[in-house]
C-alpha cells in the first residue's frame, strides 16, 4: 500500500510540474532556469555538508549530490549555449 501511495504522489507531482511549466510564457524560461540553477547549487552545498558528517552518509544524500551536480552543470551548459546564440556572427568573445 505505501508504494502505491508513493507512486500516485510522484505521478501527481510530475503532472503538476508539467502543467506549471507549460503555463510559463517562453520569455520567462531563461530567468526561471537561472533561478533553478541557483537553487540546485544551494542543494548541492547542503548535500555536501550532509555528506561531510560520517554518521549521515545515506543513499539519499549521495543521490542529492549527483542529481544537483548534474542540474548545475547542465544549467551552465545550456546558459552558455543560449548566450552564444545572441552573439553577433564572426565576433569572438572577449577573454577566450
């Protein structure tokens, strides 16, 4: 019974998340992604802090580190790619 309740909760969260993101205008996707990237960075710091205590090393904290790291790296990668789309053709970025 508890697994069924957990499954229904996960599906409901996924559907609600899809509906919320679908209702966001495309103009706001980039600022929202930047905000979520910052929240993932905070999650990563807290998960690393939790892993620093030997008594609290759990699969959940290790999963939080892996997933938050993937989200932060992916967010920076996508942001850099989007910023390159707005550069003028033939203009090299300064400092590279």
